C-alpha cells in the first residue's frame, strides 16, 4: 500500500493531453504517461487523452480516451523513432486538432514529439501549452540509430527549441534533461518530475507467489539475479550475458541463475542465442512479456536486481522501484543511473563484462555490505522520491502552465 498526501488544489482543470504512444502498453513512456494521468485524476482534474489506436484502455476517474484513426498495416509500434510513428503521428495530429477545435480546455499537455505540433494547436485554439519532455528527441535519433542525417537532426533540434521556447512550461523526467533545459533555455519555467510512481497504484499485485514461479521457470532453490524491462539494445542485455559468463567462469556460483522478465518473442530468441554463444544457456531463464501486476512476485524471487543499461540519459523507470524493493542493486556506472544512484545505495559497476561480473559477485558474497545498501536505498526512496512529492510537483506545474495561482 502506497501512502501519500494530496496537495491543496485550486481550480480543477480540463486538460487536453496528446500522447504519441501505443497507450497503454507496459513500457517506458506509456508508463510515464499513465502515471501522469493517474496523478491528475487524483488531483481532481479531468483529462481528454488523444492517443494512438493501439493499446489497452486503463479506466480512471476523469479520463476520456480518444483514439486516432487506424493506419492500415500498422498493428504495433517499436520503441524509438520509426516510419510507423511518422504515419501514426499524422493521424494523431488530425484527431488532436479536431478535439482542440471543440474548445473548453484550460490546458494543452503534450508528450514527446506531440509537442512539435502542440505549438500550433496551442496558438490556434488559444490554450496554454505544457510540454512533457521525456527525452531530447534529436538525441533519440542518434541513440536508436534512426538516422545520421545532419539535416534531419538539425530539423529536430529546431523543432525542439521552438517547442520549449513557446511552451508555457516544461516537465523533465531526469536531472540530465533538467540541466539541458536550464542551460539552453534560461528563464523558461521547467520542473523535474521523476517517474517515481509505483505501478501498484494502478495494477494491484497478482497473488502469484515465489514458490509457484520457481516451479514454473524451473529455478529450484537457486539464488536469482533478476532483470525486468524491455530487451532493447540500449538496455545492455548482451553485456549482462557476457558478464554472466565471466561470473560463472570465476567459480563458486553454481547455485546462481539469471531470470530476465520482459521482451518480445524475437528479442527473447536473440538473447537465448547469445547465452548459447557464451555457454551459459542453462543458467538463464526468460519469461517474455508479463503483465505488470506480476512483477512484484518476480522481485520476491530475486536476491539481486540488475540494470546494465549502456546509453541514453534518461533514468530507467525501474530504478525507482528497485530502490524500494529490499534487494541489492547492481547497475552500470553510467549517467542514466548515477543521476539517481550512488555507491551507498547500489553497486555501480564499470561498463565492461569484467566490471559488471565483479559487481554481481560482490552483491552475492558481501552480505553485510549488501544489507547496508538495501537500507540506504530504502531511505533514499522515502526521502527523495515519495509519491506525495510527485503529486505536489504535478499540481504545481499544471497550475503554473494554466496561469492559475499556486
């Protein structure tokens, strides 16, 4: 049960939100959008969400879901930039424009690239614009290897700058992004709102227990190193598999197994091939996609939680729940992690197979040190990443963007 206190709320706002995402699907930005809507609902605001035709409905008080038209041949959307997203964004804009024309909104709230056309919608229909900046989109073109075209990257840089300049306010989701906005756009009202919300607020934990999952995945009495999330390249799963080979080569780890939760069937097969290549296939179990409410049961199985991410600047959403998990964390010493974690709350390992293997070994054998890190992580989560503070920040920025007194 998550304890929180609602901040004082003045005028209840009617918000037009535009999210260029398959909503809802259990992955990074859709989760962030989901929790933003949940906060607005708890605060008493109403949200008309214009989003892709793909995804499952998640009912909430005050939420109305308005889906854009389907695009023939597009049934799913991969993470990151893609041709499918360009086509879906075109019909999304048309649907958002139709809804904006109806009027009656106190605020336009856009996510990611919807901010680019949100500038025009806000000006044309007289709405203040709140831009929810989940990443720097020009940087995404590089991170996802979508294009090396300097012309395209330059166009995205100009669109991003225009969006930030003309927005009434900007939300950022990690310290690195907040620093970017403050340095490049001095004077712009922006607020860091990290994705600290717990999924248990929306998906009550399944009653599945650790014993049943141990049997289902043939884990026996093994000590479990757990990863959950997507299996995209930037998550560093190949590094994790190579590190596992190094860990087992050192000996003394016969009772350790890796459990990887998440990923598409194609991604799982590619990862299994890597485990065979490194001679550790028998030590790995893959679940593929699971429903969010199952994740707490998988965490109950684990002794160590890992995040081997290699690139980007946005912090993984799972890190905030890792802090509250009661398990020791091993993560790469990379900006995605170090802007939240430190050596007191986690083992921060070098971004090499040898370094990450050493970090996992320490987590397993240095029990007093691991217990101290677990306690420090829980204290950090309570002190810096409470849900009450999350709600307070959401209320402050939407009221400011809408021109309401705080």
